[in-house]
């Protein structure tokens, strides 16, 4: 009986770790996209000025 609960705990912590990694990488990509958008905005503003 104890072995089964151990493997369940392992699976749970693996799933939890995978979720956290996924959330982290999603947040990282969002930050990169946001900074890229900001950079693009600032360069296009300067580009349109006479």
C-alpha cells in the first residue's frame, strides 16, 4: 500500500514541476515578446519623424 502512495507522490511532484517549468517559460516568452514590441515601437517612432 505504501509503495503506491509513494509513486503517486512522485507523479504528482513531477507533474507539478513540469507545470511550473511551463509557466516559467511562458512568462519568459511573454516578457521577451513585450520587450521586442517596446523596442519596435520606439524605433518606428523615430523612423517616422522627419
